[in-house]
């Protein structure tokens, strides 16, 4: 999806979806870590996905709130 071709409302909706997914990943990572033995590779993949999602959230937030030159 090209973020430049969608409306502000669509960006805000996508942002909320990504925030929810980020929260869900956080819970999944916690649960996996609480019940050893756990799959270290799966845990690493989830953490990487969560980090990539956080970066994408930041990009969308930056698109919605442009830099203000003072």
C-alpha cells in the first residue's frame, strides 16, 4: 500500500490497526516468555515483527503530523 495515495482518514484507521497489532504482539511475546521452554526463534521473529511495526507506526504518525518549522 502506497501511503501517499490514501486519505488522512484512511491513514488514521491504518494507524489504529497497527497500534492494535503492536499491542497484540506485545501480549503474545509476554505469554511465550512466561512459559518455558519456548521457541527462541519464534520469539525473535515476533520481536522483529513488533519492531518493524513500531517503525511503520512512526512513519504514519509523521505523515499525519508534519514537522512544524518554528
